[in-house]
C-alpha cells in the first residue's frame, strides 16, 4: 500500500466518523460534497437557514521538526488570540481615556459658559 492510499484511508475513516457524529449530535442529514468534505444544514441566530462546511485534511508535512504540527500550530494560534485581546484592551483603554478627556473639556466649557452668562 502506498503513502497516498494510506492517507486516503485515514481521511475516509475520519470523514465517516465525523459524519456519524454530526448526524447524531445535530439530528441532520450530513452531505458529503467531496473527498473529506461534509456540509450540514443549520439555522443561525437570526433564524436563517445556513450551511456549515467541514473538511478533513491530512497535511503532508505536519511534523514537530518543522514546527507545523498540531501542537505548535495550536500554541501559535493561542498567542495570536492573546495578542489580539491585548491590542483590543489597549484600544478600549485609549478610547475610554479620550472620551473622559472630551467629557472633561465639555464640562469646563459648560462651566465657563455658565460663568459668562452670570456676568
């Protein structure tokens, strides 16, 4: 058996297992649209009918030595999410500071206008 056949068999096994799981979990018809590709119907939060597409992919060169195995890629993604959360927190803090300064200027301007009216 050659490498392609072994990979195809692995993908087929996981595709079949995933299809079985999805059919039971969501009580839906699971449509296989290509080798390793499944689609299931779903309803979104707005009540609209949608489709969810899932793919089973067996990477050719996912190895620890190359740093592109599942564990390394998961760690990389986790770091990416953390960096995005940090950027968002900094942006929110800057926006809050800017808003507070604008409110302070507005309050000073209102106080100045009120003082001018008294005269």
